[in-house]
């Protein structure tokens, strides 16, 4: 697939985006009525399990819907959020993090975060993976060199909750360090 074909595909409106365009900017999507909340450090937040997406899979890739926001939540899986186009603002552990095109953010499980309004030019790709995917064999093949490898190795070790980092990535291929931010569970 060529870059222009990928752009055309990612910028197409999904059914979800078409529904969001018909509502006011600060109205929460109706799908959140079906998502359970959990007590987390003295407050109620959403807990995303991704059970329906992970049926018989260890990894899934999604495009986040535009024209809405994502309220504070935690995951039962590891998440990578890649800003393909535009920008996004996340609140991670209470800290505002502005991400630009090419940034990727890695979040361990149980890290509370939210995403402010996602506009028309903002294309966010998420990659969620189950912890079980990070088997010892997989980790050994990675080695322990590089910030992504260290993050994955340390996230698979429950005794050592590691920080996430934000990296600059050009078309999901060439990695250049942009900024490092820490968010531990």
C-alpha cells in the first residue's frame, strides 16, 4: 500500500465518526454506557478490557474515532498510541502530554489516562497487546538494547513497573528519539 492510499484509507469517515459529527463536541459517546467503571485510587474510572477485540488474538490495531474525546480510563493490556497525523493531548497520571504527528506513546496496564477532543485532521492509531504476548521467548529475541525493548522487557516483569516513553516515528519505520516521558502504574 502506498502512502497516499494509506492516507485516503485512514482519513475516510468511519460509521462511528459519522455519528460523532452529529453530536456536540463535549458529548460522551453512548458506547461508554456499556463499559464498566472501576474504583481506582479513590475515584471511578472506565476500565477497558478489549475482550471483544482480542477474541483469539494477542495484538490488535485500531484507528481511534475522531470528533470525540476519550474519558479517563485504564487498560488491562499494554497500549501503544501512534499519532499518524495531526496531534492529540493526553492526560496521563494527571500530567498533560501533547503529542504531534510521528509521536508514539507506550502505556503499561493500569496507567490512568484520557484523550482530549480528537479533531478532523487527527489520526491516532492504537496497538493493544496482551501481557501474555510478551513471553520469555519473545523477549529473548528482542534483546535488551533500545528504549522500546527495555520498556517491553520491564513491563513483562510485574515486580518492575516501567515508565512509558514518547518517541518520534516517521511512517512507522524510522525511529528518532523525540522526547521521553515517564508514566508508571
